[in-house]
């Protein structure tokens, strides 16, 4: 684990965490407000916040570690988008479909979540690729 890995992990974490707050805390806020029976109320809980931070750290570190194995001598932006979309394909998209299958959220909300989560993971992929650029 070198400085590129740690830098990529930190940058991916910040990117994912900030976009998550923007997308879920602001853009989808009204969608979630109508589903209080499905989601926790929007009040701060230290335990759940720690779990949220841990989840983003694990995802960021795993993505940074995996990216090193597929990096090619090509422009970082294309590689980052490709990697991010592939990561979304094995993480965010299936998870969103699973969640939709098991909860009573609307189809419109599920589609919004899938798209926004794919954007988050793709942005994380681009940031990670930037750290590993040649």
C-alpha cells in the first residue's frame, strides 16, 4: 500500500461521501420524506454515522486496491469512467435492484437511486484513476 493507494482511497472517500450527502440528503430528500415507514427519520445518530463512514472507507479502499490491477497505459479519464461503471455494475446497481425488490419504495425512487449511485461510483472511479495516471 503506497501513497497513491492512500491518496486515491482518501479522495474516493471524500468524493463518494460528499456526493452521497448531496444526492441522498438534498436531491432525494423529498422522495424519502414520504417513506418514513421504510427509512429511518432524518435525525443524527452517532452509531449509524460511524457505520456510514466505515462503509464508504471500505468501498473506497477496495476500489483503490482493485483499480491497480486493471490500469492500462491510456488516458485516466476513460479508464476511470470504465472502472467506475464496472464497479457500479457489481455494487450499486445490483444493490439498488435488491433494495427495490425487498422494500416498498416507488419505481421512480429506485431508478433515481440507481442512477445517482452509479454517478457516485463512477466519479469515485475517475478520482482513483487520476491518482494512478501515468
